[in-house]
C-alpha cells in the first residue's frame, strides 16, 4: 500500500537513526516521565487539615467526625491554638487548611443562633470548597435538629442531652442515597500531571507535522502528487506515521510513570492509554489543520506557540476549569483537551469505559473533522 510506504518513510526520518531515536523519541518521553514522577511525589500526600475544637459543649466533636472520616484528609487535632496561629500555619505551608470551632459553638446551636466554624485557606480550590460545603452542611444538620427539639419542647433552648442523642443518631442514618454516575475523581481539581501529558502529545505531534511541512516547502509533496497516488493515500500515510510515533512515545511515558515512578490517578494502564490514543487523534487533526493554514515551518512554530499553550490553559490542563470565567468554560468545550481530562477524571472516579462513551465520541468526532480539514488544506498548491 502506498500509505504504508509513506508512513514508514516518515517514521525513518523521525527515529530511523540513533540520534533521531534518542532526540525525537526517547529523551523527550523520559524527561516528561521524570517530571511527572517528581511532581507526583510532591503532590501525592494527603491534604493536611489542622482542627482546633475549642467548643466547650459536645457539638464540636460531631462537626470534627465527618472531616476525620474523609480519606483524602490528614486531620491533625490541636488544642489551645489561637486563630492567628491557625492562619500562620496555613500561610507558612504547615497545613493546607485549618478549621477553628469557637467555644460557643454548641451554645449557639442550642439557642437557635447560627454558629460558625471558621475555615482558613490560601485560595479557593475544588477540595477546600468541598470542605467548606461539608462544614456548612453538618452545621445546618445540627441546627435543624436543635430547632426540632425546641419546637417539641416549647423552650428557648434545646435540651443538650437530647440534642447529643439526636446528633449521634444522625451519624449513621438508616437510609443513604448515592449517585454513582456523578462520582468524580481528582483529575479535574488537580490536572497538572495529566495536563503535562496532553501538552507533551501536542508538542511532539507538531514535530511530526513539521516534517510534512518541510516536504511541502521543498516541493517533495508536489512530486508525490504527480505520482499515481491518491491524495487520500498521501494523507493517510503521513497521519499514520505521526500516529505510530505518538503512540510509541505515549507507551514509553505511561510505562515509566506507572511502573517506574508508581504514579497513577487510579486508572488502569489500558484505559488511560485508550483515552490518550483518542486524544492523540484529535490533537493530530488540530495540528494538521493549523499547519495547512500557514506558509512555512517558521510560521508553524509560531502558530504552535500561540495554539498549544493557550488551548491547554483554557481547557483546564494547568488549573481547575471551574475557576475560569463562564465564557472561557464554554469555549473549552471546543478543545479536545477538555474532553480528555473529563474522561480521565470520570475513570479516576470509578466509572468504566462505557461511562465515558460521550467523551470518547467527541474526541473521535473532533479528530475526523480536523483530519479531513487538514487533508484538504495541507496540499502543495496551498503554498503561497
């Protein structure tokens, strides 16, 4: 098949020599794997939460219990700490967050006043927003129980003994509800590791497409079109070669990160590779479409700088997408990185391949449209 020979030729140009194999394939993949392994070790620990329960009643203990039950938190109970000391601990990096339960917490609940546990944090992220919601939900639960007891007793203050019994009963409800389909992992809130891989894939694909641009500049592609070859064969050969090189690099990166450095966002190796292969196709389409709109390789490098990094940023590759403005979040729907991150996040949350069918379909649809467009514009007669 003509496409096979074109693909083999592109592979030989990229890694046919020892220098090409080292510089274009092995060294970039190893460097990325080392970076991921180092960052993963720095971020792999649990989130440290310092809790000072200064409550003189018993309700403060019921507020601390659900925090301690969260497996993602390393809760450290400290007594006698002032609010200033808690703030300093967070500011100095000794803790990721701190919770202060005031002395009158139980009294405020019993008398119908809205109590408040203070949460100290450096900035708002998904995990500490979840912690704040947990504190508010537990406080509202205790307040509602106290309101019910006051209404039943007709007094101004809820009976502390009955309130303690009711709070204890609420710790283990008879009926619980869960929505497994909405369970999410931590990739969306901590996307840096996966975001690096996605950006790495796009940068390496731009290198492969650079060889195609070189063929167009040197009129090699023009001579190929004069041969008895279909335009489809030429496009498939170039794309297949780029896809094989990208797949090899992905296997090296994932193999090192999974088995050498032990980093895994809770996703099987095969599932992760499947999602990244779908993204590889989509990214190949995006890069080839951009390449067809420029004149030479120098412009291609400039366009890549203005394409890859910005699209990764607005897609949530480096920080949570939820902190960006609404119009940016809507714009991210047109970027393949966003759907790859979402698919990996759902897999990390315990869902199966069948549950991310929509995300994979969007990636493949994006790939089909962009590859078709790239094939149409990445032709020798487009050189101006």
